[in-house]
C-alpha cells in the first residue's frame, strides 16, 4: 500500500490530539483511502511541554525547518498557532510545493489572501477545514457541497465561549461577570478572554467563510464587530418576554437593495459581514444551540436551508477536521492531482462589504427613564422623526419620579437612523442611562 509521510509543527493540545487520532484510527484511513499515513516528525517548542496525549520522543524535534525541508515529508501540518512565525512556516512549505494543512484561523484571517496566492503560484494546496467551527465540515460544504449554489445567507454561532456564557445567563438568570469567571475556572474561557468575548475570534472565522462563499477576500477591518460584554441578565429576560433569545451571531448576507444606492446591478455584489449579539426567535433552530456547541446555518439559492451543528473547539473535534484534510491531501498526492479543489477561488471582481450604517434590521432597545407622564411620547416622537416605527413596548410599573426600564421593539430601519435617534434620546433630561441596542434577526 502506498505511504504518505506527514510532518507536523506544533505538538500541544491540537497537535497531540491529531497524533492520538492517527494512532487510534489510522487503520480506518488506510482501509478507506488505500494509503498508509505515517507521522514522520513533530516540531515542538520543548520536549517536556505538557500535552493531553503523549508523543514518542523519537518523533520530536525542536527544529521546524527540519520538518518542512525533510525530503521524506510530503504533507506539512501547521498547528503551532500565531500569525508571524506560522506565516513563515506555511510559506516555506508552500514554496517547496508541499501541501499544507492548518487549523490557524487567525493566520488565515490576517494573511489568507497571500497564502492562497502562494499555494496557487507553487502549484500546491492549502487545506483549512479545522480553522472554522472545529469538527463541523463547513469549509468542505462551501467549497464542494454547495459549489453550484449562490449563498444568500449564512449565520454562524462560531464561538463556544460566548455561547456557553449566554446559555448560562439564560438558563440560570446569572450575570455576565459571574458566568465568565466560572467559564475561566472550567477552562472554557481564557484568563484574558477578550479575543472571545469581544467577538474577534468570530471575526476571524466569519471573514474566512464570507470570502469563501462570495469569491472575494474580506479583510478583518471590513467586518463590524460587537462582543457580549454589555449583555445583561435583564436584557436576556426582556428578550424572552418578546419571544427571543440572545446569541452572538456571525452574519453574512447578500444584500439585494441598498438604501443609498438602490438596486444592486451586475457591477458587483454587496454583502453584509458582521459579528454582534442578536435576538433570534426562540422557535428557530439556532436558538436551541447551547453551551459550547457551534452551528452554521446556510441558505443557498438551489439547496435552500441547511444546518451544521457540533463541537466547535477542543483537541478531538479539531483533530477530526485535520484528519479530513489529511485524507484529501493524501488522495490528491496518490492520484497526482496536487490541487483538485482550489483552497480559494477569487471569482467576484467587484464585490464589497456593506458599511454597518447601511444595514437594515429590527432592533431591541432598553432605556432607563424617569417614570412620569409624557416620557414615552417624547421618545416616540424622536423615533418617528427618524422614520423608525415602534412595534411593541414593555414598561414595568415603577414609582412616580423613579428611574425604570423602558423596552422597545422596532420595525426595520437603517443602522444609521437608529444610531442618530439613540444619540438624541441619550440627551433627554428624562433619560438616566446609556441606551442599550441589540439587533434582531429574522430568517
């Protein structure tokens, strides 16, 4: 049986998980692919660094260049993380014509366009199934399964830390800070959690999916992002009364109409690419995705609606995705097709990302106001002058003159109009706190 040799850079949580998975199921790969897969070398920072699964000392080296340049290594796995040295590692392998497998979403988000161009230039391939949503095969689905579809909408719950925190807040009525602290103690959140809770991890993943789905490269600074720090127990409880739950969603939508420019023509498609907390109906399937699980909802013009669900992180889920890429890369080598499915095809020359101010959606608004006659009328007037229609109101009873919450749901309006209206409301003498706004998504 033909053999393919792997060289892996990174032997930590993910790397050791891949090594363990190959030991466990290498015979399955061999029987299904007609290929023996052998791990030849593993480059690590230190031989004695802690790792969930052991790797034999005979496989280890601290010289990553020796792994990449080894003539017996046919496929390079970059599982080291980071965006600086990792970029150098991947480029070095691609320049040798060796296919590369990576789980590094930050690297692809920052340098993907360059790396894909290098793979094309040196007639090899870059595989990255494990970079988005762990064990969920969303990259393969977009590249292959939906190759004949125009992707009109994609919504992703792609950060398990945020989903875990919001789930606990919803189920237990807990506050954000308390749940975050416990998530850190359980290992679901980092000691410095900003990458997750401020939405930037989701930005990396959603940018990759948007680029792949729409055929032009979406840079991280083009993606509007809000995290979940400002979400309170009160917002989750009021949303529940309206029939909604709160999720941090990555949103990719093809926009058919711009409020400023009118209908989109053949000059190029415009897409909304955003990450922010979102109210979604409790009856929608995404509302039931809880704890550390991820889900990606895809709507194609031919296939209709599809949902991908599973664990989005962790050594085993990620290892499963890496094994899938090993299988693809191995088969490409076996049959002499070094790039059967290109990693990324730039097929939209004039695509653009819609500025957040031009996006149109519904809104949940929570105000803190003085409880006295005429307050709601003043607020309604400001919304009316901004052409924003209020659909429903919750106003808990308070004491005359005391500060009370006022919760509004609006009909669809441009983001810019809502921002201006809330700025005016914030200046009212009856307003006693910064307005809270959460967007509402209907599928």
